[in-house]
C-alpha cells in the first residue's frame, strides 16, 4: 500500500541536548522478512542516519496475530521534522531492498507537549503503490485530481489534548483519482466516526498530492474498529489501560476501490500513414493518432523505438532496436513541410512530387530518408542563421549539448570515412573531448555539416514535443520503447567504450524464438563500470525519454537480471552463457568424477558424423574445413574455427562454385558440428565452465558413459534453473531502481520467453508492469493464455510486433485453430478458416475484460474488427520476423489516419468494447457502451477474478464514504 508520508512541512530540527525538551517518536510497520533480514528507518536527520543506511535506526520485530510488526522509538526535539523511508538490510546492515515511492515527510507540531509519544502507523510502499504518482497517471490520466485546491496544510494540530485519557488519531489516506466537488469521510464503530452512519462520520480534508486527512480525538471507552472503502475492516485498538501513546498518526495507504484499468493502441511510428506524410509516419502524425485514440476510447498510444539507427546507411537500419545514438531522434520521422513557414515554391513542388513517389505499400527506407535529408539541407541552407541564432535553438542546444555534439561529430566522421566502424577512423578511433572540440569548431571547413545535424535534431525535438504535449492535454499516455542494446558501431560505444564489453555480444537464449536462439550482436554492458557513477548513462537515457513520453516499455527486461552473452565471433545464439552467472568450477566437476575437459569442451566430430551430414561430399568438407587429429576424430582448422570464420570461408567457396550443396545448408551443418560440445570453457578463467544449452541433444553428450551423463544432467539443471536465482535477483535490484528513479515515467517490462522464478517477484516489488501475450503463456502446460486470470500488474495483448498479427496467426495453422476454438471459445464446431470480425471481436473482448491494468492492441488487430480492412493479405501485416536477423522493418498501415477518424462504425465498435469492459476512457471517449449483456458478463467475470492492490478507480462526484 502506498503511504504518502506523514507531513509535508519543511521546518528543520535542532541538535538534541539534555536541556532541550523532547518527545518520543515510535515507528510501527507490518512487514514480513526472511531469516537474517531486519528492517530499519533511514532519513534526512542525524538521528536517522542522514540517508546513510549503515547509520539507520534498526527496528525490532514482534509477532501480533498473523502479522510481523517492526517497531522502535527515538527521542527527538519538539518541532522535529525530517524525511524518511524504510529499508531491509542483512545482519551487517547491507542494503537488500527498500520501499518505493516518495520519501515520507514528518513534521511534529510544536503544540505536542514535552514527553509525549507520537506513534506512526505506516505501511510498506511497493512499486505498484507509486504508480499513481508516475507521470502517466499524475500528469495525464489523473491530472484533474492532482490539481485540486488544498484545504488544509499537513502538520497542523488545531487543538491540544486537554484530558489525560484522550488520544489524537490522525487518519490519512491517498486517493489519486477523484472528481472535483467530492467529499471524503471515514466512518466506523465509534461515535467519533459516526457509528457507521455517513452523515455523522469524520470528514477528511485535502492536504495536497492526493492525500486526504483529518484528526479524531478518542476518549477512554470510545475505541473500536473502522472500515475504509471495500474489503475487510481496518482495525485501530486504543488500550487506555496501558501506556498508550497520546498521538497516533495512521497512514492507511491507498483507498481500496474498483481498480483503474485502461486500453491503448500500439503501432510503430514508421507504420503510420497520413495524407501529409512522405512515405513514412512522422512525429506530427501522432496528433491525428491521439485524436483517433481518444474517439475510440483509448488512454494510451504505444510506439517502437524512435532513436536514430543510421549505422549502415541502408535498409538494414530499418531495425529500430539497434541505435546509432540512444539520445538522438531518427531523421526519418521529420516532417519537412514544418521546417519553415516561408517555404520556397520550388521546395514545395519537390515535396509534393516526393509525396507521390514515396506513397508506396511499404516503407522505402533508403529513398524516404535520403529524400527528407536532401530537402532538409535545402531549407537549412536558406534559414540556418535565422534558426540557429534563435533563443529556442540556443535553449535546446544548451540542454542537450552533452550528447548532441558527439552525435553530430560521429555522423560527420561516419560519412567522411564511409563507415560507422569507428575502429577504422584513424586518429579519431578513440574519442576525446579535445578531438571533439576541434571537429565541431566554428573554424572548421565542415562546420555547416555539423550544424546541419544540430538543426535536424532541433526540429525533431520541436515536432515530437508538440505531439507529446498534445497527447498529455488529451488525456493520452504516450508510451515509448527502451531497447536493451546499442549497436557496437554507435556514438555511445565510441564515447563511452568502458561501459561496454566489446569482445562479447548479446543474444536471446535458445528457445526464446527458435531452437538456435538469436544473436542480436549488441555489445554487453559492463555493469561494474556503470555502477561507479550510479548508472549515469542509463539515468541520462531515461531523463531524455521523459521529455516526450509518460510511459515506456523496457525491451527484454530479463537483460537487467542476466543477459545471454556470446563470444563476438558467434553468429547464432547457441554457444553462450548467462552473465552474470555462477559457473561450474573445475574442482566441483572433478569431485563428481568429471576429468576429461578437453573432450567435453572441443567440438566432438567423428567420421560417421561427417558422412551422415554431408554424404559423398564429406571428403571435400574434411579437406577444406577440418583436420584429423586422431584416427576418425576431426577438428576445425585455424582459419575456420569460429562461426564467423566458417561463414566467410563458405562465401568464398560459393563464389568459386566449389560447394555441392547450398551455402545455407552447408553452413547449418558445419555450425552443428562446431556447436557439438558439452561444456563451454570460460575465456577469462580456464578453470570455469558453463553447460552448453540443451547439451542432452548433442552426440557429444550421447557418447558419454552413464555416470558422466547423470552428473552433467544434474549440474545442467542446477546451472539453468537453481543456482543463479539469488544472484540475478540482486543484480536486478542494483540496476533497475536506477532506471525507475531517474524519471517519473510509468515503466512496463517485456518479460516473455524463459522466465526465471526471481523475475516476477522483483517486478512486483519495483512496480514494473509485465506483458502477457495469449499465444505465449507464461504458465506451464498451457497452449493459450487465459486473460481472465491475468495479474492486475500486466499489459495484455493478443499479439505484438515480434509475432504475426491475430489474423495471420489464426489463418496459418488449422489444427491449432481448432484447438483454440474448442478450448478457448468453447465450441466443438469447425472454426472458420478466416479470422472473421466476430472472431476478432471475441478475442479482443477477452482482453479488455481481463483484470490487466492495460489492454493494448496492435492497430492491425483492431482493423480486423471490420471486414473492409481485411482485404490485404494477413501475412503482409507482420512487423518483424524475429528468426531473420536481416528482416526489413517496413510495414505501413494501408489506411490513412484521416480515413480512420471518419470511420464512425469502427470507432463505435472499439469504444463499445472498451467502455463495456469497465475500462477508463479519456475525455471525449466516455460515451456509454450500449451492450448491457457485455456489462453483465464483465461484472460476473470480476467477481470470479478479484484483483489485489489495484490503482484507484474514479469516485463519482458527490460524497465518498471511505468505508
């Protein structure tokens, strides 16, 4: 539960001496810890450690009924104030975890007498409790609630306790989403709380930051229980027969009420089509998309990454997850018409001609980018001094020069040397501030080239900022995407080489997408180096993103727990290991009777393997790629002993027409041979080993004796499923909070694939919202996810950009379609071969009615609700093929946003789905859904699927009894 602190006063305390009158503050908080863990309070004043956890105030545990209560008392001077938070530590006061949310604030009013005891009843703040105060809710969805007029200042105690047998109880509760002209009351069993009658209850006052509070004076014999909102009664027992504190400040966290739930649409920026664009979606198109979202009942628009990816200067750069710069925006999304209010006629004509030429079914990445940059250069040459000398540009430049200068210099050097591989740049291969200063000097001959990159980024910033502000005002959350990696030939690896491990690359673990895994080719992060400045590079990334977005998706969140790391020479993802991970030691293996490490770590290649794979051409393969080091045993020669070397040599052989089979088949077979190992030796420590993924499938393993097989199988499962859990949890709790605390954006995590058991508890603790795709269930034994059983802290969707659309998925497998129709739809009838609008409507309704906080739908799946939009082959609507590392990301929606806005029928269908499910709609999209039957089914579904710890719903105008 959220606890927004006690008071917001700022009066500072004085050092406590024997002559200063004092009072006692008693902390009290229920919280379950594990063996060896303790709870402490740490805060801004010396008595609480001055934010040094090692000097924090340890609390003592005691069991009360079924709760573990931590408490402790300190003496403070009258008028004491501070900020504080609770922390979990080990027996050496090493920090294990801490509560999320804002720092608690305490101000003890001077009317509290010398010697009095003030007891603070707090509740642990989880990451989920902090969500209403993220910008997505505070500044967009709940923004009206946060602008209420403050009725009372925290810290005011208007009356003194005149009777010895009276106790002041301060009720405090957080209601982040409430309509204006609404009153809040507490009612309970005592006369002071109205004896369960609303008209006699205790009225609370608004104290700011969504906190409502009031003081109640209890007298002997007048205690009892109280009930706040829905659910079980909250109990407050005041025992006047003992040494009862005379001041109790009761922070009751969040108001428990109907959970807030919303819906959204997902579409890549490049896929958007409008009447004004030049062959690709543009930032200013987002305003039209936001209008359509609002009219369709959506509170959120989700994009793929929008950073500059111009590494190779060809269509490969259409891959949006391989950033040239994690700060720069992609020039592809620039609207050139908006560059100048006085556009010359010849340039206007050029733009109109380009619109016709680039208006294709799919994005022509190279032609579109080249056209936009060519037009932008012409406008720049005419207006550069006017724009670059403006105060708006100067402000932009001063706020962004730390990344903007290196980015512009990198782009110049990339074009000058005709490569982004900065190792090929001679004396500029190694970045330095002195070299940068000379490169971007006003005296240089290429200064206008440098300034052009400033100019483009400035206009991209202006256009995206305009769209982002428009979305905020319309009540729409703009959700960005944070890629897990950066291109190894990027500005970031050039400027900050110590932050990356360039001799390794990241990949998806095998079985994540296919049996071989996928090598993404990104350098892995040097987390130890990043931690030295508290992850400043990450914090800067998130700060930059928050200028435009109020929510973001963390791509492959597992990478913050552990990453699948590959040697730089790998082309597939199979021969990898987790980093960090606890390897198998040579000593450990020898204790188990495993001795022959050379046999287990070298590719196991026998004559029969060659004959089986290559048939009669085995002699050619052996002669050109292998050498026989024992009778019937082979090894790869030095010039082809890695996957990259094999691929290079095969290409040469293919060019000379020396291969009997196809190059692809031969490469796969040779890769199978080089991957035929059981253990991977650590390149940094020869006495450490990692079990090869799916080692039981290799002939190297099959030919071992039974004892070795049993030992290695046991150690394999220990490595992959047991021994790493605590290490990965600790790693995530070091890295993820740095991201979450660097901005106030709402954070979601892509947690698909093989999920270690430590991941979801950490995500829940940090308030990270997970992802659920129905066809990729996280529950074991299920073929299809069950949306009605999803956790509240999730985003649910029928598909995403990394898989086929709903229509394509339905149509591609007849047997699977029948199983879905029988097990999910509940029908034994033969399902239609096409994904008809009725099928789409059923599946989408499943999702909007789910308990998930967000239901976010790809635009293609929404278009499938209407037959008019299903004329395009479903396979053409897929955004990405994860199994193809050279996939061309070029999908464009086949209908313009202007046309979609005019289609009242589709908007009504979508809006009725959203509204009937009880999900919130933004202003302008709140028309009541007409399908009463749907509403009844939703209500019934909710009763069967209660949601714990929800965000607050919207109390209606009038009087709200907090009962």
